[in-house]
C-alpha cells in the first residue's frame, strides 16, 4: 500500500441490476480476457488498507476474490448511495481505524492507478470533506472519496428524506474534483451495454499491445 495515502477502505459498487445488459453482474463481464472485477480490484488493492464489495444476492459468486461482500442495508435497490452507506457502515463496524472510503463502480475496466491518491489530494487542496472524479467535462459522482464520519447524515438522507441523487447530497457538504483527461481512453468508461463491452474489449486489446 502506498504510504502517503491515509488509511482508506476501497469499496467496489456491484449492487446494480444491470437492466441494460439483460441482468447479471457487470463486474463479472470479461474485458481483455479477465472479469472487470479483476481489473478494479487490482487498482484498489495496492492503495487501500482493505477492499470490500457491495452486492446483493448470493455472495458466493464473488468468492474467488476473497473480499467481504456487503449487501445494501436499505431495501428495494435505492441506488448507489445505498451501497456507499453499506460500505461506510462496514468500515465503522469492522475497521473503525479507517476514517476514509473510496468507492468505484464494478463496471469500469480502465480505472487510473493514481485514483485514490488523487481523490485525497483534491479534498486536501480544496479543503472539502468529499471528492469525486471528473474526466473531460463529465463528473463521476460514484467514483468518490467519503469520510466515514458522514454515514449517519447519509443514512438520514436515504431513509428519512428518500434522497437518491448523489450530487444533491454531496453538494450539501462540499465536494472537490479530481480531474483526468478523457483521451485517448476515458479512465472512467463504464460498461452498461453489450456495445460498451465490445468497445471496452477493443480498447483493452489495443492497450495490451507493445508500443
């Protein structure tokens, strides 16, 4: 683990229902010969103290990765904020020494290797409690840095206010932006459709070729 990064929990969000893919787990889609989850886990593991996975249903399908699988604690698939809350709750219960969490989607095969460091740097530089990634002109609110101390505030927003939009909640507290270029490859390209999977495989094959 990189020593200049504060102790951080890595959370892979894989609790969605993949409706545009016809169901299933997008994190298990093979890209460049390996499941996306292999690539995501490889990015988080060197720079996070622990890595966990947010997913619903039978956790056995993720057993090969040897990470805790944490389901949503709020029913009816309310979206990524529920997965983020589940991760923050896990940190508070099982790793109270960790005061930070970084979340990433389980369907992003090209995450940058400096993601966690850059999110922390952005939050420090802008003196904000939260940070999220931006590539080109697009923000990626689920690729974010979250202080565990805000978990009860998030629970209230989800359960009492029925809030579902990440950017509405983060705007209340202040959020920094960690920026990346989106060319030649958007590091936050996500696989939502079969066409996306085909495009990602083409990119992965190009990246695998020697210069």
